[in-house]
C-alpha cells in the first residue's frame, strides 16, 4: 500500500522534499513508519505527527493515507 | 469565520463584520512582527489543509464554551517585514468578560495546536522559532 508523507518547516529543509510516497506493508502502524523515517532522516525527539489532517498516535495505516511530520508549532 | 491568507487584513472591515446590535463588547488581538536585534524579516509556513481544519475546530469550541456571538481568525502566511500584521483574532459578545476570555482562548489554542511555523531571518543566519 502507498502512503503519502509530507514534511514541513525544519523537517522539509532536513529532508530536502515537501513530500514523498512510501510503500508500506499492509497493517503497518503509524509509529512504525515514523520510526523508520526518524532513522532515515535523523529527526530529533521533538516531532509532531498527523494522519489525514488530524494529530495521530499509532493508528493502523491504510492505502492512500496522508501522514505529515513536523516540528512543534509556532504560529500566532 | 477563519482564513489563512497571504493578503493583509483590514482591521476596520473585520470589526464591522463582527459587530452585532446585541453585542456590547468586541475584543480583538492583532499579532505583528516584533523588532529584534538584526532581524530582517520573518517567514510563516503553514500546513494549510490541517491548519484550516484546526482553526475551524477552535472557532467552533470557542462559540460553544463562551457566551459570544461571533469569532474571526485570520492567520497570514508568506514573508513579512517588521511591524507587518500576521494574525487577527476578533470576538464579539454581549459582555466584556466572555469576549476577553474567548479571545485569549483562541490565541493560546493557535499557539499549541495549529500547524503554523515562523522562521526568523537575520543578516547571514536564520532560525525556526520553537
């Protein structure tokens, strides 16, 4: 199954990309995908995760899901 | 009403849109770019799809939790110079207490839960605000 992963702010700069498509095994959970991306790109511990535009925890992933990784927010 | 936009807002127009005959209080907060040593400009990046959803949710909760009539939230995105407007929050209510409380609630929720980031650009260096 294919998962679209988006990166924002310092994470976008670190990866050098706004988004990418990742092939995942069926039944994979969010945290497992995030851990592999942390390892690949060296993201620090302060990381926020969203799944289909809502903050995510460790949900099961499904084909076509949109995941986003980004640092703590600083708007306002 | 919520909006994420590159364009500036008119405080007068937003106030006019918030006013109701039944409202005796109107509280607004305007966030602007603050002068800091060596700061040239700031950039604001958003995850627009998610930020719009979260702002709508904050507006909905504010209307439910506080005795207010209307709320307006506008966050700008793009590059900004010192003094530029970046955020407008406006709340109209029957009385001041609810208007102040709702305005503060909306601001604090934005700072915690909306995917928006600021980057400060200085002469020869830059940093993401954490």
